[in-house]
C-alpha cells in the first residue's frame, strides 16, 4: 500500500525552509523516497515528513552520503509497505504480532537542526496524532506554519 495521510518534503534553499508535497510515486520504498528527496535543490539535504496513518509517522533525512530515518512505531511494518522498507533499511527484525509499539531508527537525525534526541524521543512517545507530533517538530525546526498549511492544520 502506498497511500499515506500526508507526505511532505522540507529543505533549506538560500537559507529559508521550503515545504512541498511529495508525489505518491516516491512513496514506494525508502530507496525511492531517498532518490526523490535528492531531487530537491537543498542546501545540505532534505527531510521527508510522512504520516502513515493518524498514529504513526516516518521522518527521512537525506544527504549526499547517507539516508537516516525514524519510524515512530515499528509495528506499522506489518501494515504499511513504506514502514516495512524502513525496517529493512534499518536492518531490524520485523515485529511479531505481540510486539509493543516502539520507535525505530535514529533519534539524533535532527539534532544538528535544533531538535535533540531527548526532545524527539519525548515527542514520539506522546499519545498524539502523527500530524500533531510532526507539526511540533516542524515548528521546532522553523517551518511549523508552512507544515500546518500543507497538512490542513490550524496553527496554534
């Protein structure tokens, strides 16, 4: 399944954050998504902020050298192909039916942008909708209003 709640790319260009919708064609797997992010004219890589459903999300960050990611709930790999490829990319075992929800990936992927691992872990752990959590992440990064407009949230 490639359908998702929302999929946005965020990137710096000329010192300003830009936010654009990602096309469904890049949401096939992590490698295709990373290749799609490389197409943006970013100063230092691009981010993908993807709501898989109302409770789970994926953050992917690309640079010339690597692709880093954070999946908010590893158990979504049983339901969403994009989440499954994220778990494969991370080299983790697939969740069992009785596994509990837990994040998987790199909690430090936004640290150099101002969102440290502890803050990101706290946000992932909160019982909130994916768009609300990613809205807060976007606000901390400096493009909260653009994110909220793109996903149809009212800025608070």
